[in-house]
């Protein structure tokens, strides 16, 4: 699985992307986020409040119950990224 991190999520985790082998018991977006949070450090800080983290699976917004698999690309980002404010 390819994980992509954007904006302050990237800053907390300390990288913009990584490849992981998906644990067998992680089958949904919610389970993936909990597993990542359990890695501690920047992951725990970035995912402390999941209400401010959005997830896309294969470039489509994903709900917590969305299934994930090893070949997926999963992006984590805040509700608003990039762009200039008027």
C-alpha cells in the first residue's frame, strides 16, 4: 500500500509518502488509521483528532468503513490543503 501525507499531516509524520505491507487485520480506513496511530510519535500526533483528517482511497474520498487492500493508494490530509485564501 502507498500512503501519501499532505500539509500538517505530513509535517507531523515527517514524510510525504511511504510504502507499507498492510497488516492482515486491517481491512478498513478506520482500522488503518487506528493502526497508524498505534505507531506512536508523529503518527499519534497527526491522527489524534480524526475529525480533522480526510482520507482518499485511490483518489476518491473515503468513509471510515471503506475497505482497503494492499494495492491501494491512501492519502491523508486536512479538510483544506493548499491554495491561496482571498
